[in-house]
């Protein structure tokens, strides 16, 4: 699927909406102001995802999590205009994702009215797939495939799916899927540090340790300065790869002595 082309002016307007949202996070009304900005912009689901995911992450990082500002009842409230409803949902579900509250995210989506759930936008469905994948539920793979068919190369959506595959355990061809998704478009340029981080984890699971070290070192080089929490995750992954490689290369211990029985 080909993504719609954004004009420079449109892209700048989206960036301004994000800047306004994250500029005064200490004000508890910032989610409502963000929704107003998106309504004024006439944002589609892709633009809403871009702005809301970043705003939710920044708010969490600065101690102003959306989860302390928006109640589930507000997010589900009837009568909201479609852009506001979607923005609140993107903010709230993204906050649950960043806190790894997979069960809560799954339950929130599954408790939505049938009509709302059947018409969820692509990014909201990606977040639902994350919740299932993060709990190692194989049903998440089918939801993921449906999302990929609609999302095309939309980076924010693909990052959500990567996160779920990375978090899940014992998924069918989980490591292979993670590697394919993290190295395919739009990440095939090798310039996205988080995609490289996910790829490194997949390569470790597949026993391709040297390639994994190359990927994680590249991710560390590309990570913006000052992102301490993410840097720690990358360093931890590098340590895991190095230990796994050393264990793989170590000759088996030779046990001598004793009496045969």
C-alpha cells in the first residue's frame, strides 16, 4: 500500500501540533488541547498516530502520563467528534503500551461497543495487536497481518507491531517475523535506531550473534544523545548478545575422573 503524499506545509502543521502538545505538559488539560489542535488540522489517523504517540511518550518521560489525566470513561465517552475520540484513544492506548500494560490494553479494546471496535482505525488496531503479541497470544499474528495490509510503510504503526513481536515469547516464527519487519520498508535504510535494536534482538534469538552486534552497535551510533532510558535498553541488548555468543563459542566442559556407573 502506498502512503499518501504530505506537502511540506502539511508536515510542518503536524510538527507544530506536536510541539504545542508537548510544550506545556505540566498543564493537566494538555490532552484536550492536543485533540483541539488535531481537530483544527483535520488530522487523519496517520497524523494522529504520529502526534499522539510522541506526546504520550514525552508525557510519560516527564512524569505527566496520560494515564493520570484521562480516565477510560473519558476515552470511551459517546458524543465526541471523530478526531477527538481517535486522539484520546491513541493517547491512552499508547500510554498503556509504553507501560507494558498489555492485558489492560486488550481489555479496553475488547470492551468497546461492537460498532466502535469494528471501525477502529489502523493504528488503534496495531495497538491491539501489540497487546496480544506482548502476551504471546497467537491471535495477535492475524491482527498484525491485517494491520500491515492497510498500514503500508507507516513507521509508527510498524514500530507498534515490532514492539509486540519483540515482547512476545514462543510466537510462530516470532524471531523471523521480527527480523523481516525490522529490516523491511521503511526501515531498510538502516537509519532507525529502534528498528535496529529490534533486529539485533531477533538476530540474537536466531543465533546470528555477529550480525546482532553489528546491528546494535549501529543503533547506538544513531541514537540521539540524551535518551538515557533507550540507551540503557540498547546496552543491555548488546550485553545479552555478547554473552550468548560467548556461551555458543565456549567448548563444552570436559568432565574427568569419577567412577563409571
